C-alpha cells in the first residue's frame, strides 16, 4: 500500500445519487418467499429485485388497489359558502345586548 495517493485527477462517482440506504423492514413469510423464488428464476439477488419493483412503482406513482384514490385539491373559492360579510353580520345579529357590551369592553 502506498503512503500517499494522488487524487488531483479524481472524478466524482456519477452514480452517487443512486447509492442505496440500508433499511430494516419486516415482511411476512409469503411475500419474502415470493420475491426470493422470482429472484432465483431471474438469477437476481432478491433485494435487488424488490428494489427494482419498488422503484418502478414509485416512478409510475402507482398506488395500492385498496388505497383510496387521492382527490385533486379544490380551489379555494367562496362561491359555495356565504361571504365573510354575511357571516359577520349574521353573527352580530344573533348577539344579545349583554354580549355586545362585553365585546366593546374587551376592545377598550
């Protein structure tokens, strides 16, 4: 082994973004057996096969069939609900004289 290495012409790893993160996961035996058998058929390590499958699901934004569909976010419009002025005026109309007096005292 050399005492000194020259890294002045070194090139960064272009695959560094795809480095894997170690993870502990609990799977039921049937699921694990399925992927191990399929990996044997395809001559791949089963963890590689599982990663490839999950990456494909993520790329396609695939959701489980039993998950509720994600509804698109609705624009914030006030057409369906009363305006702020209507809400405020109806709240004031429903106040008793005592509530109105207490409200005025708090604002002083």
